[in-house]
C-alpha cells in the first residue's frame, strides 16, 4: 500500500508540476518581443559645404553705388530646437579682392522663429550680422517636422564715389546650429 501511495504521489507531482512545462500534442505557442531603438537629438545641414557663385547673383557690379543680391536656400535637418549663429569665416564674411572690399550685408529668413526684415552689414560690432551676442536665430522644432528651410540672403554694393577693382570678390560665412 505504501508503494501505491508513493506512486500516486509521484503521478500527482508530475501532473501538477512537470506536465505544464511540457507541450502535449499538437498546437502552437507565441511570444511577443518588444524592441526599443533610440534617436538622439541632432541637427545637420543638407551639405557641410555650400557655394554661392558669381552666376548666382542678380548680376555683376558694373557701376559705382550699385547693389546686387543673392539668396542661398539651405535645409537644416533637426529633431530638436536649435539656435543658429552666423560667423564670418574667409575674409571675415566681407567680399574681398586683394585690398579692395565691397559693402557686404546679410539677412536670415526661412524657418527661423524671427527672420530678419532687412539687411545687416557684415561685421562684429553693435547690431552687425556677425555679432553673436545680439544676432542669433532660434528655430523651434515642431514634432513630425524634420526639415527646415534656412535662407541666407546677401547683398554686395560698390562704393558711392569710387570704382572698385575688377575681378572676383570672395568671402565665407559659417552658420552653426547648436542645441
């Protein structure tokens, strides 16, 4: 009788503990796998180097006291609110040919929160275009919008009472987006 009780206990133990762990017969079993991927906050320009050529301007300077304009349209890919700060790079952002310079002015328009309404002279003093303390542009990210147009408008002008030397006048501007 003791053997029967032990055998019965083993069967009950097997049925209660081990059999749920073993699939009996045909069927299926599923599991749900949860995946997590991370996108960090970032901003990047559509190209690390941009170019405005002489052919992009509204024309060449052909007289004294004459201005020409150009618009460079750039895309900023960002998923975070940024501040865009312009700085003068080559020739401090002033169109230069040897010792000759043209009056050079800029403005930023497009997707920035407060676009410029007029040109600002190139330079780092007062309210000039490259004065980082007062001249920077906020661009507020809107969820679901990952690309923003940022336009750099430039104007070159010849002196009012003097003919500038002929040739190509060059300079560089850097737009830095920080968050």
